[in-house]
C-alpha cells in the first residue's frame, strides 16, 4: 500500500482516505468521462463471497444520505450506511500486472475473499 495518503481536518468526517496513486489514476479516468458533474462513489453493498461487496463507480446522481469530500479536485462520495463499514479505510491503486488496480485497505474487514472485492465485517 502506498504511504502517501491525503488527509485534512475533514478526514474526521469522511470515512475513507485516498492515496496519491489512487487520486492520480482517478483523475485519468474522470478526464475520459464526458458526463457533467461526474464524481467517484465508494461504498459497500450486500453480496460477494464474503457478505459485503465493495462499490467503486463514477456517478452523477447524489443521494440524500451521501457524505462528500474533495481530494485534490476530485469529488468523492460515500453513503452514510457504507461509511459504517468503511471508516478508517484507505483506497489505493497499484499498477501491478498481477492483482493490480484499485483496492480497499479496510480495518473493519474480519475476513476478505481471495480477490479482495468482498469482505465480512469483524463485528458479525
């Protein structure tokens, strides 16, 4: 995991930190998206092989329960329900040929699947 993590006083409110590598890759992806007002949505949903599945997508629709924060010009959104499971997490990017791409480092994950796309919370 990269050690360069974006932090500000808002970090206390927003549940997820982003590494510089993740921000750089997100800037490239968002630059290719032609929709106005596009932002990154991070969260969790039921599913996957471990119980909860990570969500990462470019979005344009805000929800009333969204928590928002800007990271170096990129708007990042997480819904309040997902924030409970992602508090203290770091969102990173690795360009490795094997197992590369975006990933969550989640201290709330008691058990994770082999591919890293889903997890079971520690408190279950």
